[in-house]
């Protein structure tokens, strides 16, 4: 039996922000939400979030999550005081309590799972996650008697110079035997530099307490200020990229690439420099994205290339080529083997297979069939100043350079539109449409005196 209590009542003074610290976001998710997510491999009986500073906001931010209970800590008198607030809700609970700092967003679910398993097999009174940090400044130091048995935790500000040399730190992630913890919590004092009730003091009353070292010390990072928030983003990105490279994705200059966590990539995808993949994006095998591309909430098929382009809310089928300098947005569906070229913008448009629009065009609210060729500079005039109107271009049709298609309008199959036309009426299948004034020539114009 495992319950979790997350400490999320503090203001986070060092962030210098109006927003409570745990609501700052890291890669699109709030810190507290990430901490909850780190429990995803555990079968939890209870999920308690301890709120205080702007508690209503924190509650609101978690309102979409199932089964989260909130306990209020009206005055923030320290991490030990925060845990004291759950005593009445957990009265009589027989099991273990995981206590997690709300500002430790980088924990992997596997690490928590191992921590709990170790705690339960060894039947410890408490097991805490520790790490040996190259620079332990600011963290509580963990002192052990051989065999990873913890004797004390001393906060950075309470350490003397010799104690500060200890690089083994407390990550603020603990698994407790709840009954034993409940007996120790009332014993906490405020005998420390900050005159707060420190949770770490319970170590003095519990036995045995075991230190469990994280395999990757970067997971234990806590966030106290904006610099640490930004460093955490780098750690998260490095982790995401390492995982994708292990899964068969090639990255050229990875430090210039960013990838959101929900992105899904297949093996043999190639990501070139300055590429950013965001939101709910998937990229299928053989595709080459970048250099210099942004793909957001889009599904990219196999063997597609996207060069110096922006693609948002779009579906792109196999073998299509996009860019350089194309912009697809707002619900585009591009068929197989299409070509979208220089300075082409496409919005809310569905396009069949083998259709090309290679230069300088705008297509909005349109439906294009297969094998269409959009000439350079073709524009769908979809907006009359009040409303948007649709354009349909059926299969095999070719528009001449600089043609304007004034919507609503339909071009049938295999239509040819003469260059420079302004098409305002529907055109039948197989027709040539010329919608411009005839060329006039006035001879000897420059010979007149
Ligand atoms: C804490 C630990 C320290 C550890 C470090 C890891 C204590 C005394 N110290 O220090 O040993 O190395 O985390 O990052 O526990 N909070 C409340 N109510 C309070 C005070 C804090 O809910 O009254 C919450 C905060 O919102 C935060 C978490 O507890 O999410 C940790 O508090 P913080 O002040 O950041 O503790 P540290 O000084 O980092
Ligand atoms: Ca902290």
C-alpha cells in the first residue's frame, strides 16, 4: 500500500514571481504536474497535494486530474509542518507514504518505483533518494554510517565548513512507513537557521533510514530559481534527445534542436540543425526535417522532407517535399508525393496526391484534387472582408502564373487557367479559361513627335 503527499504550499520566493513556484512550467507542463506524473508506475491508494500559497490556483491547475485530494497548510512553517497537515487525513492508514517536494520535476517513474521497492524489501522506516552532486550547494547534506544507513540530514545553511564538503545530497524524495512517520512528526522542533519545522529532522527519530542513490544525479535537481528552471529544461531536452537517438533517430547538431515530450518519432528520421518539434507531433520513418523547421501538432508521413519551413496543425502524407520557406497551418491535409515550394502558404486546405504548388502562392479554405499544378503566384481570394469562402480545384487542373481565384469558385477537372486570370465564375471540365483583357498593341508609339 502506497500513498503520496506532494509538498506544494510554498511560495517559492527565490523565483521572484507572482505565480506559485510549482505552477511554473517546464516543457509545457507545470512542476507539480510533472511530480504527479513521476508516480505513474505506482499503484497509489491516495494522492494528496499540500497547498498553501495561492492554493486555489494550484487546485485549479490540477482540477482535470482524477483522484487528487488537497490538504491546506495555511501558514508555511516548513516542510515538516507541511507533512504534519496530512496527519488527520491519513489517520489509521496502514501503508507507506511517499513524500515528494513539489519542485523536483525531473524524476523518472522508474526511479520512484525502485525507491519504493527497496524501501519495502528492506522494511525500512524511511528510504530517501540521494545523489552525489558535483556542486551540492543549497541542498541538505546526507550523513551515513557505512552501509547507506542515514544518521542525519543537515541543511546547507546549517552546515559548518567541514560538513559542506559532503557532496551527498537529499533530493527531497522520501518513502516512509506511515505509522512510524506519524509517531515522529509531533517531535519536530524549529531549532535551525530558518526556525522552520524541517521534515529532514524525522531522520533523527526513525530507524532504519536508508539512502538510495539515484543512477542519474540529474533527476534529483530541485527548482528554486529561474536559472535552475532553465537548467532543468536543458536536462529534460538532453534526456528526450538521448532517448530518441537510442531509438534510431539521427540528429545533426542536437544542441540546436528542441523536442517536446509528447512528440513521437520513428527510426531513421533525420533531424537537421535548428529544428523544433512541438506538441502532439509524429514523424514517420525516412523523413528529414530541417534545417530550420518548426513542426507543431502535425503528423508527417514516411520519406517526407521539410526544409526551412513552418508546419502547424497539418497532416502530410508520404514522399511529399515541403520548402524551403513554406507555411502550412490550421488544418492542412497534404496528399502523397506533393511538392510545396518557396513562399507558399496553405491554410485549412485538403490536397490530393501528386499535386504541386512550387512558388509564391496562397491557398486557403480550398480543396484540390490529384495531379493539380498550381502556377507561381496563384492566390485563392477566400475572404471578402466579412466571410471566408471555399475554392475547389479538381484533378488534373493547371493554374497559370499570377491567377486569382475569387471564392466561392470551382474549377472542374483538367481545366487550364491562363496566366494573369482573375477567375470569378465556375469553370467546366476540360476548358481553357482566360479571364483578363486582351493584349493591345499600338504601333510606332515611340516614333511620334
Ligand atoms: C529541501 C530539503 C533539502 C533538500 C532539498 C531538495 C528540507 C528542510 N530541506 O530544501 O534537504 O536537499 O529540498 O531540493 O526539507 N513547502 C511547503 N510548505 C512549507 C515549505 C515548503 O509545502 O512550509 C514545499 C515547497 O513548496 C517546495 C518543497 O516544499 O515544493 C521544498 O521546499 P523548499 O523551500 O524549496 O526546500 P529546500 O530549501 O529546497
Ligand atoms: Ca527546493
